[in-house]
C-alpha cells in the first residue's frame, strides 16, 4: 500500500498530479469539509465529477470530512442531527469518489475534564461510529485529534472500537505538538490504533502548516517513534501549496523521514 499523501488543488490540478506521480503519492481531498460546498448540491457534484474525470485510480485516496461544529456526541438532539447529516454527506462523497477513507475530528471541548463529559463522549462516539462503519464497510473512518490536550479520549475510543476493522485513529502530529505537549508521547500511547497521520511544521504555538523541517517539530524523534513501534501508517503532508509540499518531500527524503526508506548506513 502506498504510504505518502498530498493535498491537491482542483484549480491548478496538473502540478499536483505530477508531484504525486513523481513521489508515488496518493491524494487527500480537502474540498468537501467546507459547509458552503456541502450546501450547494450542484457545485458539490461538479467537484466530484471533476475528480472522477481525471481518470486517476482513487482507491487509495482519502478525504477530510466535515468538521466545523460537528459534534455527534452532543446532548442537544438538534446539534446531533445536523452533525450526523454532515458526516453522512462526507461519507457519500467518499463513496461516490471510490475513496479509501475519510478523516473526522474528535470535536472535544478542551479543558472539559468532567467524568460525565468524557464518558458521554466515548460512549456516544463508539455507538455512532460503530454503526456508521458497519453501514459503510468499504470505507475507513479515521478520528483525528484537533484541540485535544492529551490522547486519553482517543485512546479509550480506540480500545473500545478495536474490533471495528474499518475504524482507526489519524494522529495529527502538529496538533499534538501545539495543544498536547510532546507528540512522541501521543504516538507511544496511540500507536496500536494509528492508521493515518497528518504532518506539517509549526512554531510550537500556532497551527501554521509550515513545510516539514520549517519549525520546531523534531522529525528524527517522529521517525524513530514510528519505526520502533513497527507501525506502518499512511502519512499526509498537510500543506496546501505545491511549494511547501515539494519542500517537505525534499526534506523528508534527504533525512530519511518516514515513510521514506532509511538510507544505507543510516539508523
């Protein structure tokens, strides 16, 4: 299975297609989480048709699902209803495009440490995503950390859903660095459930989506953590510009950062 992913831009598609071919990379589409696009059925279908018309094999591609205010675990039934609608819209787009999987966010409230909230989040998410994964058995679902301050809830959900074959965790290494302290500790705890990852660089305080190597993230620690755990997650370079993607890929290749192979004589 291919392990490297980049984000294409439909407005100038050719350079991204060339880059994907050069590095044998897949795409993760970042169009379909936008509420305005999801609300416009005609434009949404046109975007789907555009990607389908490229003739690419999309079986290994992924997409980012809706996440703005999406809280399927909410106590408010109306909020749950809208959240479920957005999730299902995302899954239907993935189905239409023939994608491998969809990434969603945890939607947790940072600093809300009450047991009721935590237990409710785990139980409702387990029930919802288990049922959804059963319905869309041919599509993987990845739960991504966003503002989460520690991996506790994701770990609990991963453990609760370990038998659901098409569910896994998307560890956003940059988010863990900004909001959760030491990302290597997140990887250590969540490794058994991590199937997909998002990476980019930052200054340790803001989610800048810099090129890999242009910030404070220790990429040797990142690489070592994955290889020592013996896991083989797919990895999205989550930067939008073609320049930052090329810069990231060059850096990772030069320093043998996963998923690039270790150079002869390396670690």
